[in-house]
C-alpha cells in the first residue's frame, strides 16, 4: 500500500511541477506580446525580453544560483546533457518523420470528427519584422518550457518510481491533458499524446532533453504555419465524401509512422551500443 501511495504522490508531484514550469513561460510570454502589440507594435521589444526570461529559467532549472543545496537536483531534473552524435542523428530522423506522420493524423482526424480549430494569432495586420519575430519566439517558448517541464522534471520524477516505458506513457498523458485548453476533443488529445511519446522516448533512451528540442521547435513551426491555419476550412468526410486529399493524408500518416518506428528502433540500438562501450 505504501508503494502505491508513493507512486501516486510521484505522479501528482510531477504533474504539479510540470504545470508550474509550463505556466511560468507561457503566461509571461502571453502577457509580454499582448502588451507589446497593443502599445508599440512597430518594435518587437517583447522578443528580446522573453529571450532573457527563457535564458534565466533554463539556467535556474539547470542548477544555477540559489539555493545551492538544490543545484544538483535541479541539474539532474532538467537533464540538458549532450548525447553522442549517432543518438542525436537518429532522434532528429525519427522526430522529423514523426512530425510528418502527426500532421497527417491531425488533418485526417479533423476530416472525420467535428472540432473547433486551434486559435492561431493573426499577425497579418502588424509589421513583418514584428510578426516574424513573434512567431519565431512563440516557436521557442513552447518547446523549451514543455521539454523542461514534461521530458525533464516530470519524466525524471516518474523514472525514479516506474520502470521501462511507463514514465514515458504517464508523462505523455499529462502532456496531452495540459493541452485541454485547445478543446476537450479526443482526436486532439490523442495526437498530443502521440507527440508526448515522440519527445518522451528519446529523453528516456538518451537521458537528455536536448536531442528532441530541435524536433519540437520544427514541429511547432510546421503546425503553426502549415497545419492549424487550414483547420477552419477542412470539410468533414461525412459531408463532402472521401476525396483524394483525405487518402493522401491518410497514406502520409501511415507510411511515415512506419518509417518513424524504424528510426526509433535504430535510436534504441544506438543508445544500447553507446552504453555497452567501455
């Protein structure tokens, strides 16, 4: 019974920590860009200021500054450590293949189930430099805060209490639940759960959040610019029928899923080989 209670406490504590880290970055960036666009949209001053906030947050979570008694624990919890080139390469390959597959799943599910589209900020009425800077920073804030929160602190806590890939599954569930702000729709939450697996597996295998970070950034850029803007115009298959684009996106999802799985197996093999070397 004590063991069960300890595991439950670990899940709750990991969820609380992840939520606090995520909220810290997202709320500050949301407030800064809102004030920036309302007060002086011609000058994107919120971007360098948010870069300083991210740098400070990353260093503190990585063990810098007071209290020094927790420095080692914070550094271990963030686990932003370098990995061998082979593991980094296979993480990038598996991640990029997964992004293509996930984009296909998202579009297919939007054609099958009626859902409200994700809100995408409209920067068309602002100067190009301001819009480009804001989009670039948005594509950094979410990956950095989410990787630190869920594949860092959250998953590290869970890995101390659970074996095998259970921590990856649990952190992916918590990651999906953190996106209920995009709507409580099972297709969306299912895709976010898969996203959690795509980023959580490399963190588990390599013991680092760094390899999946560039993949996460690319994924956000792809969905912000190519996928989510078209959600509002997607017609349900029940209304328009199964056209060629639906079949293409379904094939895209299935084919790239298979390729991504093969790449993840290669990643697992490369990490095992690295650990076996003296």
